C-alpha cells in the first residue's frame, strides 16, 4: 500500500506545566509556559484509539488506556475510569476539535482543564507525486480518518483539476461523519467502517 504526505500537518503549541495530567486526582499549574513531558508520563492517560495509545506508550507513558472508538467512546471511558475523582482532568487538545469532549465530561460531573497543544493546518494542494499518481490512475482508493482531512482531500482534488479522477476512487471512511465532505463531492464509491476504529476501517479494504 502506497503512503502519501499528510493533508493535515500538526504544529505543536505550548502548554503550561501541570503536576497531574489527563484524569489525575490533583492538578496544579505553574506559571511557566513550558511543556515538561517527564512530569506527565507516570499519570494515567486515556486516548481515543490504539494508534494514539501506541504513540503514548512509545513516548514513555506508563498507564495508557484506549477507548477504541471515537470522542464519545473516550468520554464514556473517562466517565467510568474517573468517576468520583476529586480533582480536575487535563485534556490535551487540538485547536480545532470535532466534539466538545470537555463539555461532555462536565456533564458527567468531572472538572476539565483544556490545554491546546497543537493545531492542524490543512494542505491546499497534493504533493506532486500524489497528483501525478492520481492523474495516471495508479491509486485505487483513499483512507480517510477525519472529516477535516476528507474535506482537505476534496479541496486538493479541485485545486489540482483532478476532481473527476478522485471521484472514481474508492473512499474508505472511519465514520459517517468523516464521509460527509465526500458525499457533497462527486465521489462514487464511499465505504464507511462498521466501527470508528482503524481495525474496522482496514477491514473494508
């Protein structure tokens, strides 16, 4: 399977120093705007899916649980895991978010502090090798993991004058929400995973 440069590029932001992270019993903050990842690694960390969980473990986090789903599954996992926690949780988030995770957690009685640690910038054009491969019909299908990246794909196709060729590809989508930007395009074959996780997505291929 060929790989391509990402259509969303993440740019790291700054985060203040926290004594407890992501569902801790006590959470305190210093005034210095620096990220001290070493102080967070021993804390419990919940992720949406297995890929994020694996990345967290590779980064040295010792207590990692995956919701194996979407943001709503993550909320449910956090609500179960931290029910009755006396202190606030630290939510490491992107600048643009598909769901109000903090708001949903608050409805479960949890206090949440949101730290914006990255922003994703959407590409406007395909990398030349990808545009050439699409034009030459060397690509049969595309995996879409987020609605924003799917929208970026549609925009890049239009900017490259490849909308018709991209419409003839098979589009494999993590969820119905991810597929939404493609439905408004001329895409002819859109397949949606039975569950919002990578294993289910790959089962479509």
